[in-house]
């Protein structure tokens, strides 16, 4: 009986040894094949066949991990469709797989991609695809040119790891890209990218419409504006609000976030920035070179970047093109909502507040004591109006404009605002605690975000009094006691 058991154990060891030896031999062979690819792609073998997982933004397919190179089947369809550009504004987009940007394609170095490219029968124009990850004529454009109701299949080898743009390259090329025909293809290195907790797909684009920003109705493409690079909209993921409200990104405190960021253009360079975060690592231009501790990274039209960071504190992090008027006036603004416990060691927030009088020194301790223990001394109406005007100019004016008219489809008007006039306590809460999601103002829906304002209770009372007593509003006087009572 003992001899039988010993024989079985010996066989199991031999099977295990064979499995481990085969596994490591396969990994070593894969490594050698990748190294040899540049010299002789024929040496880079592929194992098996699978269909690529395709995802619409902001989602990305699962990481490739440690899998070997394979034959990867990619199916993509061109669809021309009318979609929302902003609230009340629509546009005839030309798309890859029905979204702007198009589906995210995830591969690894050494894959043999068999690309099935289809043009929907309802399309009005022929299209093709130029993938910057392709080594070959036109990035595949010549091989993929198809008329409506037709399809073409072509193959290519993923030779270089990196994050690459793809776009339509049918003449006039600029017009096809300007109508939304772009996306990203990731070629992971051997062994895959290091694991993170969250991954998202973000792509910037500039759009040129016959109507001005926010002009309602179906808007047509304006070639003259495109040639002059005079963009009406600069947006993330194809529309104003493409990353706000229900489209906002999400993470939890302590998680690591990786953003695959592209710029479809067709014209403008992106100054990509996340307000309240520092990029721990940036893969420069989507390649192998990395920078650390980066505040803002440049992404050229037709280029991409990978940014990674760990979120340490909760709150709404604002994603912008830091060519800042594009963010607040043309739509290049998104939100990453971080949930979790406060971390005062990283960010303590306001720890005191008090009156500042030049020439008089008031310690922070005394100021805090006055705030907590001293009686409320209400400013006069005239004093509040003067102070409120100053606070409005410094804090509110960029979004709501000098006369309170707001920015169409982005920031609601404060002038003659039914939302404000209906409930001053709700208005106080919006300034004191922030506001996100849909609000209906004067019959129009706005889906943006106003962060909590870093101002005192006295400032809130003053600025709201100023707003309520200007621009056709109902002349409410907001008191400091009203603001302090809101919890």
C-alpha cells in the first residue's frame, strides 16, 4: 500500500514539474518573440483566437494580464446618428460603434489583430479607419475604406506597446474627425500594465457648429470655423456634461485611478488637469516614458496619455482642459466623485475664519473664538450689498457671468431665476454645501456641478443678498443667522 502511494506521489510530482516547466518555457518564448518582433515579426507566434471585448466610454475592457499573444478578432461598425451635444442642442455625429469617442480597443504587444470594419447601410458617406497603433500604409486606412452597406477585413500585428488614437481618414479628413470619428486603442506591454483599482476612458474633442455655443436645435458642421480653429464646443466624451451628473466618474478614498486620456482634436491641444489631484505617474504621449508628480499634462491633437493617481480624500474632483475658458465656457469639464472618510492629515479644510482689517492683527485663535462664541453682528443691507458684489466678482462671475445670465447648457442663470426665488434656504445650501445633478431653472435643465464654496457664512449672506436684489429677482435679504442655521 505504501509503495502504491509513493508511486502516485511521484507521478503527481512529475506532472507538476512538467506543467511548471512548460509554463515558464512558454513565458520565456513569449518574451523572446516580443524582442524579436521588430527584426522578424514571423518569429512572434500567437496562441489561440478570441474576440475583443469592446466598451463605450468611459468604461474600458478588462486588462490583458499575463496572457500570451493571440489572434484577436475586432468587430467595429460606423454609424451616423443624431445625438445630444448639449441641453437642447443636437448634432449629426459620425461614430465608431455609435459613441463618441468610439469603442475602446484593448490588445497586447504581439497580437495578430483581424479587424472587421463595417459601414452601416443607413450611412450617407464612405468611411475608413486609421489606427496609430498600426505599422502599415495609412494605419489601415487604405485597407478599410468601405461604402455604406459594405464591410472590409484587414489584419495587422501590434508591434509597439502604448496608447494610440484611431480616427477616420476619409477625405476631407478634418471633417470626419470633427464629426466625432476617433477613439483609443491600447497595446499593453508583455505581462500587462500594473494593476489599479479603477480605469476610465476619457477623450477630448473640439466641435464647430453653425450656431453659437448653446444655440438650440439641430446644429450643422461649420467648415469655415473648423478651418479657423474657432471651436464652439470643447468637450469630454462627445458632449457638454459627458463626464458630469449621471456620467461622472467614481472612486473611493484610498483607491488608485488610471485614466486613458486621448485627444481627437481635430485642432486643439489639451492641457489636461484634475483639480485637487497630482498625477503620481504620467505615461508621456501614451508611450513608455513616464513622469512623476505632474500637475497638468499636454496632449496633442491625435495624441494620448495615461495618467495615474491615488485619491486620498473625499469630494468632487473637477476634470478640466486647463486652457480654462474651454472648461467654463465651452464644455471641457468633468467630475470624479470620491467617496469615503475624511483624512485631515492630507486636507484639513478651513480651520478658522474671522474679519480681516488691514493694520489690525487678529490671531487665528481669536478669530476662531469670535466665530464660535461671539454674538452675530449683522451687517447693514448696504454693507452686505457692497461685500456681496465683491464676493460675486471673485467667486461666481466666471460661471454665472457679470449680469447673472449664466452660460447656456452649462451654468444656470441667476437673473430672474425661478429656482432661486422659490426657496432661499435651498439657495443657501447650494452655496454652503455644493450642488450637483439636474436642476430645472426657468424651464431649462442643467446638469453640472457647483462645488462647496470656500467662503464665510457672512460672505454667503452677502452674496445671496446681492444676487436676490439684482437682475429681476425677488429682493430677499439673506441674514448670517439664516446661513448658520443650515446644517
